[in-house]
C-alpha cells in the first residue's frame, strides 16, 4: 500500500504507475484497519463523515480566519 499526498496524484496517475492490487493477492486484508475496509474504527463505531475544514463561520456564529480559531 502506498499513502500519497493529493498533489502527487496528478503526477502519478497519468503516467500509469499507480495500480490497484487484487484482494486475492493481498495477504494482509484481514489485518487492514477497518477505517479503510468498512469505514469504522476498530471498536465498531462509524467514522465521522465530516472534516474540520468543513466548518463554516456563518454556521458557528463567529469568524474563522485560522485553524486555531476553531478550537
């Protein structure tokens, strides 16, 4: 598995060097974190479907100029 930053996709994908792995060849699927396989944490609770960058200042009632203002 390869964890790549978003900016690298536009470099790697057009060149054809990023390929999927068939599950039959991936021996560690049962040990892969369920965040990536089922969308849950190890204890079974679902992962949140929102991100901190989705906080809108018009919805929280105060101005957000920097990320530290959201704390």
